């Protein structure tokens, strides 16, 4: 087995949802609502970032990334980085653009962006001098919708 094959085998291709987060306003921390509805070509219903006019309909961030900020001494939780879905056990930043991921039994998301430009330094950056969302968050378009809740499985298709 060559090194590339071994590296790909070691990447985690499935995990679980640990939080579903929303906010009615942009540039604020989101609240974990535990369960929500993702609408096709729109995003998480009730979230200010959801729109059929954007390729960033749903944002995802790994709990492992949040834990890095906790290790820096910050008191942060799912939703504090304005992500819609917090995952555990899946290496989000290694998923190639254009890949599809399944959330629960119904939802299919297509990865449209990895990371983002941070135009205004958020409160977390001001406090810690760093923020992981611009590097480790991913964004997706909702190909098919459905219910999403904590405990749902997530996997790369």
C-alpha cells in the first residue's frame, strides 16, 4: 500500500453532529437549538445566513477545532464561532471542494468553501488573538433538505 492510500485510509470519513446552531442576526454567536430544519437550496431555517443567493448556506465546524481554542484558555462552546453545525469525528478541512456529505438520513450538502476571509476581527479574535473559523470552518450548499439534530451521523459520500 502506497503512502497516499495509507494517508487517505487514516482520514476520518464519518462522525456525528454535536450541535445545531442558529441566530436571527449576522455577526453574532449562535444558540444551540439541538434540532432544526435544513431547506434545499436555502440552509438552516431561522438562521440569518441562510439564503438561496449564497454558496455559504450552511456552515460547519469541528468540535476538535473548538477544543483547540479551549486549550488556549477560552470559554467557548458550539455556536460561538457562528457555525450552524458542530461535528465530532470527521476531518472537515480535508474534504475537497465539490464533495458531498450526508447529514442524518435525508440531508445532502455540497462543500463550496473551506475557511473564509475574516473582514472584521470577531470578539473571539480580540480576546485570544486567533480564531479558527477562518481556517477550519467549511461552508456548503444544501442539495437536499431535511431535519438535523444532535446525535445524527455525518459522512462523506
